[in-house]
C-alpha cells in the first residue's frame, strides 16, 4: 500500500460542521463508517482516508450551502462522483466533508441544433448516451468506468475516442462551479468559442475539486456517424504497431479509436472475454464517417499495416461483434486482474509524444521483465497514452516495493521522453511526487492559483499542489 | 474614437528603466515617437496610447531580463507581435515598455512524426506554413491578418478553419512563458494530452499578455488533406443559409470552412476582388478529406442547401480559383472599407450558439438599418461567430456615437442569446465593459488570478480585468 500525505485535522471545526449538517440534511447526511470508507475508497492501492461525514446533495444551492458552512469553519470539502478515480482523488487526508453528487443526476437540456447538452454533475456517461440515442447524437468521452460527468470534468478524463474527439478539455463548453467561498459561478457561455477573458472552463477541468465543486456541465455532442468500421490487426512487434499508428495519422486518416494491447494483455483479454486473438501486439481500431468513407479509411489503414508487416486486419461486420470487441477492450483492467487470482492490480498511466511511444513501451516491457513483475500494457496509442496494469500479491511486501519502484521509473521515463506523468488518470495523491520533475517552476504558478482561489485550503486539500 | 481607460504613470520607475534599457540594448531599443506610436497602434478605432520605449528582443532570456527590470521598478510591460489586434491590446495606458517579439522569428523544430513544431513568438502564420509545405503538414489557424504565432496564442485567435481544426486553444500544446517576476516557465509537455495539474497552457492562451510574455509555442500540426473541394453557394435569406449550416454539421459532415457573407458583404467583395457573385446571402465552403470523401461531402451539402432553397453551389475546380475565392474572403475587411472611401472601419465580433445565429444576424441587420449605418456582416458560421464591419466618417461625431451605441447593443444581444462578446478578437480595452454582463461573478475569479500571478500589475495593465 502506497504511503500518503497526512495533514493536520481541525477537530473543532469538523465537530461544528458535522452537527450542523446532521440537523440540516437528515437522512441525506451520513457518518456511518461504511459510507465514509466507501467515499474515501477509490480503485487504487492508496490507503483509505475516509471523510468525517457524507452529504448527498441534490442541487447546486445545497452544495453552495455546504461549502459556505465548511469555509466558515475551515473544514475540508471533497467532491465525490462515482468513486472510480485511480490516484486517491477522493481520500480525505485531513478529514472533512465528502459532497456526494450522485443524486444530482438530471439531464437539464439537450439541444440537438447546437450539438450540446447541460447535465448535473452526477449523470454518468452511459446514462447520458442512453438518453441521447434517439436524437442521433452521442457523447464520445469513454474512460473505462461508467464515471460521472462531473468527475470526468474534474479529472480531465478521456478514453479510447480521444484521438478523434478530444478529451474533457475539448468536450466541456461551460461549467457551473461552487467556488471555495460558496459562490455559484458559470465559467463560460454556450458559444462554441470565445476570447472573452481567462479560460476558467479549462482551468476548472482537471483541477480535481481543488479549486471548486463542479455541479453542472454543458457538453459538446457529436452526430452518431452514418458508418462505423471496427476490428483488430495483429503485428509482429510493438514497433511495427506504433509505426503503423504514426503513418495512419500522418496520412490524415481521421481514426476514431486506435488501441494497442501488448501480447500479455491480449492473452488476458482472450481468457477473460472468450476471444481467440493471436497473442501478439495487436491494434484495436475503429473508423467513423460515411459508409464509403469508412471503407476507404479501412483500406488505407490495411495497406499501411501491411507495409510494417502487420495484418491481416479482421473487421467486425456486425454491430454486436464490434460491441463485444470494445467491451473486451474496456474490460482490460478486469482481464488483467483475473490473470493472478487474489493479487491486486494498480492501473497507472503516462503519455509521451507519439514518436517516443514504441521506445517507451518497449523500455517499460524490459523493465517489467527485469524487475520480475506481471504487468500487461494497453494504450490509447493515437495519443501516445498507455496504461500499465501492475499486478502484485498484497501479502508480498517485497513485490509491492518493487511495483512502487517500477511505477516511479515509468513516470520518470515518460517525463524524460518529453511526456507527462499522467495522460488521463489525474494527479490526486498518487502522482504528486512527479509534478516537480515534469513542471519545474510552472508548479509555482499552480500553487499561486490554488492559494488565490482557495486561501483557506479547504477544497480537496492534500491533492495536486500539496507537495 | 472610443474612449479608453487612463491609468496613473510611475514616472520615476519609467525613467530608471528607460536609461537602463538604452544602455543594455543599444540600437535594439527605441524611444522614437514614430516607433512608439506604431507599437501602440492597432487596427482599431481606439485612440493611440504609445509606450515610453520599445525593446526589440531576440531571445527568451532577454525578455526575462527586461521583465525583471520592469518588475523591480514597477513599470508596465506590453508584449507586441505584429500589431494586428483589433481591441487596443497593445496600447500603453500607463506607459511602460513594449517588448517587440518580431525578431524572435526562428522555427526551432518541426517534428513530422509527432505532427508538431516549436516556434518563437514572432514567427508569422504564413511563414510557418511556407516552411512546412515540403513536410506535407500545415498549421490551420488563419485569422485575417498575417499575425505572429505569439500574438495569436495570446489572443486565442481562430479564423475560417476553426469549425474543423479548432482555435489556438486547441492548436497549442505547450508554451514558454516569462512570468511577471521574470522567471521562465514551460506550461506543458509535448504529450498530446495530460491530466497532470492545472491547465496553465489554456490559462495563458487568451490572457493577452496580462499574465506573462509568451516567447515560444509548441503547436499541433495537421496533414495537408489529399482532397480539397471549395466553392460558393447562394441563399435566398440569412435564415436559409444558417439552417443549411446547422443541418450540415448535424449530418456529421466534417466541413473545414463554412463562411457566411451577407448581401452587402458580397457586393463589397465583388467590387474589391473582381468577382461576380450574386449579391445575396452566400456561403463560402470548403471540404477536406480523401478525394472520394470530399466529393461525397460536397454532394451531401448541395442536397441539404437545396432543401432550404439554396444553390446551385459552384465549386472551384482548380486550386488557383479556390485560392482566389479565399483570398477574397480574407480581404473582406478591406473590401468593406473600400465601400466608403475616406471612412474608417471598425471590425467587431461576437459569437452565439449556432441555433441563435440567424436570429442574431437578422436582428443585427435590422439594427444597422434602423440606426442608418453601413456595416457588412461576415461570419465563421460553423462556430456561430460573426463579424460586423462598421463604417463611419471619422469627421462625423454623431455617426461615430451611433456606431458606438450599435456595437454596445450588438454585444449585449449576443450575450443575451447565450453567447459571448468576442469569439476571436479578444477583450483588450474595447470589450472590457461587456465582461461583467457576460461573466458575472466569474470575473472575480479572473481578477483573483491576475492579482495572484501579477501582484504588481505590470503585465499589460488596463486590459481584460481592469474594470
């Protein structure tokens, strides 16, 4: 279990806030140990640091009232969506109040002519897409989990479609945010673009609840493409797969998804999702466009893959087959964990310039082999972003120490190659130690912004800029 | 001439800095009246407020040295690129030092495999594209002027390609910035995406020199498309043209450019650029893709246009014809000014949700007619962004007062329709008055950020957050 930062608790303030919240929120406030632990829990190996109480908010005004109360007493506020973050984002190292936004789950407006919608923070991405289906529109950002839109905005999430449709930074048009003083502000208009001042929307996206609580989100939507072609393509090596990705993007093919699984990950996926793919580095690919357009894209891709010794690509002819393939891709984490029953998995991610991807992945594979770990690799390679799922026996301290050291080297390797210590998982508690190496003096600007907007340091303290 | 904010001058500090700079920079420092006036000048009706001296910097380190000196003496610093901004961005209302970055014009790296490049701030967009041509890549952002990349980043510029390729917010991967204390920081890595902390890159993009001086920019590039189809399509009304735009985008056609000219603007363009277009609302359009792909896109577009009574579209068959059409579009400002020899033109821009575009443009046309102004309209309608080129006789005070009042109503109309007071020109001095109406309490967050990063208020004071 990775060590975490411990912060001093403001016991007097916490007690005062707890008693006030109990009176105000009744059965929408909980101090039960199980509820508190669940709200500190994330899909992470970082130890649990539960909040002192959990409020289930139902409106922006309620969130503002809780934040004002906490601000008055100097008590930490930790926003909570679905608890699927990976780096300890919802832990409460100084205690405080978790604001659970899952009951703020209304879809407030869908505007097909503007290709946008406005939702409350607790709406999950799958439910949004179910609601949108009849409009011919969809919301493309798809992290593995069925995360809340608020949490996805807060962590600047992305997923398999990012190479074509961007990340939450691109998907969010505007936010309603409760500031650390409990004011309610809107960070932008519904205009597609604006030059009217500082980009508060992008500042809040990825701020992980440290600058305010995101309560409503206006999102860009996209038309469901007329034609979709998806499939898999095996390669003799990581390098061959990466060279194919680079050449495909340089050729201007607007690939919608292009995902790399290393041989061990393919093996895990075969076993878990009952597939029979060749156990070699493999690209999962998808093209969106007109029917003629996707056929043309697939043809050009196959020719490029063949140039690098890859193929033959197998395209799914039916939508169900395609769904099954992508479900298998999204289940890669569970497939990996299932490789070693009883062991725990840690999912860590880095992102490098695409020219460095093959070198970074193969150096990482060598490191895994030398360290004696079991750690499949899967990546959003169109963006140069990849995940390593490090498996370890929780009872084996030496193995866990080796895993920690390996993760440290992975992050430093990515930064040394001109990349970042996290492409999409966020900083939380787990990646703070790498920010000085990645950002240098720019980290001081982040700290100055945090101090300016949250002088009492009540918003999700102990995260991002706390080291 | 629009009134501007006047700020107190720090005469002692300015004198101290001027004498130090004269010694340090020799003939790369100027106090000549013509040079100073040119560095306060912008393509704007806002009165000239020249700086006290101009430094022609040649490196990031030199910029940092000048900023440190100015910080020490509490003297304003105004970054200058090509002077093509439209809202008084480079004026010096408290005097101070203009740092001219035009001699920082090196293209530091082009990396075709990563589809990115790094340039100094003074490189202009046209020179970048000339340099890139042999690589098969291009940089798509095209404001009317041949602006510097640093200035485009500072104002969050866009242009005709934004509907497909985004704005400077999307084009910039990372910046080198000299902070208000004279430190040199890098806002991000070359990774395509990152969740590693606050998005300093997007905070600096559009900050108009008020948070630091941008000295180097790493940009995303795109492959020159294999197929390009471009042309013009006449419509019976603004509504018909706007409905066609909405339906085209909803149909998932990845249109590269889609520009609306109202009848008066077409008349101006015909006269200035020797074209013979029908003088009716007209869309200029362009599609990028494979050869088969663009033919398919054009066909679908024509069918949609016909549904709304538009067409026939005329597609340019040769590249020269296409270039001539788009040159005419880029010359719309000069064509408008040429309508009334001796008069001055003011280019103002707003952006609304696309569903509101037809209503906003027609209400604006009615306002122009009722006010008795001559003011052609041209717009990046795929984004809901349009420009009004307000013409007025500089000797006619009543006409200029009417023009001012009209521009005020235009901005308020756009904000009331869920839009923004500027889609791409920026705030500078000219749009500050509209920010409280657009942003409400969020403006306080912008002010807090400004105070935190620039406590001495030396970076381009009197802009964006100064009201």
